[in-house]
C-alpha cells in the first residue's frame, strides 16, 4: 500500500506540474500578445502623431508663403503709392507753373497771391524711387 500511495502522489504531482506548466505558458502567451498589442498601439499612436505634425508643418508653410505674398503685395502697393504721389505732385507743379505763366497779376488782385502759388510750387514733394 505504501508504494501505491507514493506512486499515486507522484502521478498527482506530475498532473499538477503539467497544469502549472500549461497555465504558465498560457499566461506567458497572453503577456506576449499584450506586449505586441501595446507595441502596435504605440506605433499607431506615434504614426498618427507624426501625421498630425506633418499636417501642421504644411499649414505653417502655407501660412508663411501667404505672408511672403502679402509682404510683396504691400511693397508693390507702397511703390505704386509713391509713384502716384510723384505724379500728383508733378501735376500740381505743372498746374501752378501754368497759373503763374498764363494768369496776369491783376487776376489775383495783388502780388501776394502770386507769391503763395510760387511758394506752394516750391514746397511740393519730388518723386523718389
């Protein structure tokens, strides 16, 4: 009877060891799957983050190009404005010279008015490019 008991205990121990080994393998496999899933999740999150960053960089580049275009338009408008001011000054100067040359002094009533027109003509801005 003693040998049968030892033999049965060894059989139970072997069964218990097999169950424990099987459970350890199952848990190991589960942990490995979880690790792979976590790694996939991390890679997917990282990819989405990089994609978002690329989109924001593209938006920033587009905004920068737009600013450069607007600055160029502003420079062009400023140049045109200066040219228009020069043309207007030239027209005023021509008009004042025509008035001085063609209008007799008695039309103004006195020589002070002629001095005002001449003074205005001399203070007009000149074109600067």
